[in-house]
C-alpha cells in the first residue's frame, strides 16, 4: 500500500533537508569548510538512502533545494570529499535522477 510505503520510507525529503541544513553555510559560500554537523548529515543520508528508489527521491529533493537556496555547484561537489563520504551519484544539477 502506498501509504504504508511512505510511513516506512527510510528518510523523507524534509528529513534530508533538516539533516543537511548545517551544510548551508559551506555550500552557499559563507564558510570555508563544512562543519562537523554538516558532515554527520551527509554521512547519515548516504547510509540511510540504500535503495535505488531512495537515491532517486533524495536526488530529486536535493536538486530542487539546491536551486532554491543558491548552492554553489563547486562547493556542493567538494562536500563528500571534505566529509570523507563516498557517494554513489555525481553531484551535478543536470543529472537525471531517474537513471
């Protein structure tokens, strides 16, 4: 059932955005490096989004949010490396989240 599927989802878009909120100063150019809470959020999302569908949903969510808050692409691309997290999708505003 779709309703139950949503209840059992590992992480919602809203939860993902809350987890990454500490990253905003870094990805918008206001801070020279990501904070520890930012990196904890990146790591948490990477661990919790384990299925292809979860990756797709997270991709769509983050693409929309990045556009809305003015994320600097180069900063966003640096985030996984600076936080020591290996992610499975490239950070690119032109990525097709359905592939």
